[in-house]
C-alpha cells in the first residue's frame, strides 16, 4: 500500500470522498508527525502550558473560596450570600481574565500554526518539510489579523443575535394576538445558526490561504460549502467524535493517576503539594488536547482543498501544466512486495 508524501500542491488539491479525506488526514499526520510536533512544541507548547497552569490556579482559587465560605456559612440562609460572594470574587479575579486572554491567544495561535503548516506545505515543491522558522514568520505576519478575525466573528455573532432578538420581540409585540408565530421564527434562528457551522469551519483556512478580507472570507466559505454542507458537517462530526473519544480515554487514564485530586476537588485537601499536583494535572490536560486537536484542523483542511478543487479545478490545472517536468517522489512504499518493480 502506498501513501502520498504531501510534498507538492497536487497532493492536497484533489477531489476526495469521505473515506479518502479521513485517510488523507491520518496519512498527512503520519508523514509529517515529526516536523509538525517540533513546530507545535516550539511555538504552541509554552502558551498551552501557561494556559493550563492558569486554569489550575483558577480552579484552586475557586476551591479555596468555596472551602472558606463553607466554613463561615452558618446555615442555608447564608447560601445565597455565599454564592454571590463567590461569584463576585471569581469575576473580579485577575487570574480569570488572564486565563481567558491566554485561552483566546492559544486558540488563535494553535489554528494559525497548524493551518499555516498545512498551507506552507501545500505550496512546497521540495521534499524538505516546513520548519518552525517558516511557520514563525507566518505567525508574526498574521497573528494580529487572526486575533482581530476572532474578535470580528464574535462581534458579528453578538450583533446578529441582538438584531434577531430585537426582530423577534418587535414581531411578538405586533402579533400578540397570535404568539404561536414566534416559535417558528425562533426555530428558524436555530436552524440558521446550525447551518453556519459547516461554512464557518472553513473560514480560517480561506482567510489564511487565500488572503481575503473578513467579509470576503465569509462569502468564500459559504460559497465553498454550498451544495456540500452535509459532507462538510459529517466530516467535522466524525473526526471530532473520534478525537473526543480518544481524548476522553486519555483523560480517564490520566485521572487514574490523579486520584489525590478527588480530595482537593471536594475541598478536603489544602496542602501545597496537592496544589502543585493539580497544576501538573491541568498542564497535562492541555498537552493532551494539544496533541489531538490538530487532527480536526487537518481534516478540515483537506475538506477545504477538496471543495476548492471541485469549484476551481486548481489541482487538475497544475497537473496538466506539470506534464513533461521531472517528477518528485510522491509515494513511499509501506512494504516491499515480490512484484514491486520500484519507481520510474
């Protein structure tokens, strides 16, 4: 059995059915596991560990607050006071906001590094894999744009939600005699939000590879997904489910070694050593997530290349233009066979 080496554009720009996209995802990870892991370790791992440590510190602060308030509370009448005090303390904590900021930056950096690696590799014509330095140059050039894009998407979602909510309220006041009309409108809203999942999954790949603006990338994403919504959504769901199951299994194994945290989570343990173990535990959780999430991004990348090829035919045109040129080794034999006559 032979596998593509993914060292030229036509290895990416191909029409693929569902099974071929899944196969290409795992083949790409297998072919580029070492350089991709090297890039992730150099560029993403430090921020991932800091985010995990921040999350563990926030959890420890919450548990400490709960334990203190429980000790001070005299009865059920003080439960509401305890809850309000705890929520106030959490939302005014710098640790919470710093952890949220680190999470946003980690989300942007991880997408930019993994998708940037795929884009750079898809543009190469040599056998040498993409290096961390090349990805870093792309990250420096596009990082602020990526963060701005995330903010823009969140703002667009909030504005759209408020606008639709206002329309529903206005419609409800006008149609007070027939309130049942509101429910189909609400259902339509949820259907529209559900439909947007598939096109928006392609957004970052479009924005990064094609260099379009904010609204231009949105338009292009919806155009690519038009008529291929089910295949895009199905691929996302299947690869996410597979990775989620593997991730949960890893978490279960990790939790088996984290049994001392049960006491801390219940507020019974307050020792410094246990808090250190909680930090290590959260850092390992971030590391495990960092290992499996790139599979989802790579699968989305191959769906993007598949849709681009179906719409534009770029890969076919490149193959026609390459007729007569020296051919790179694009396949690596998994095992020698008696009838294998080698490459020509």
